[in-house]
C-alpha cells in the first residue's frame, strides 16, 4: 500500500513539475543548461575512461613475478619416553 502511494505521489509531482517547466521559459533554460552540463560531464568521463583503457591495453604485458616461498622451520616431533 505504501509503495503504491509513493509511486502515485511521484508521478503526480513529476507531472506538476513538467507543467510548470513548460509554462516558464526561464525554468526551461535552467533545465536545459543543467542537462547540457550533465552531458558534457558524462562525455568527459567516458573520454577519460577510453584513454585509460587504451593506456592499459597498450602497455606491454609483464609475466607475473613469483616470490620464492618462505621456508618454514620443520615441526618438532613430540618426544616419547621409552620404558
């Protein structure tokens, strides 16, 4: 029941906001500017990702260097008494 209420409330608020934006050219300009800036930011992130991906794929692959296993001292054997 609560989810339905919030869904319907969200739709109603969205419709009211859309109507007010369509009535006000100044508000529409603000929204358009925000959308443009968001697209520019997304494009910059995508471009940076592609550049970094190209750097990584162009770097020569080095074989993994394995360190020698550390030697552990031998376990002490329990002392048993002979009678």
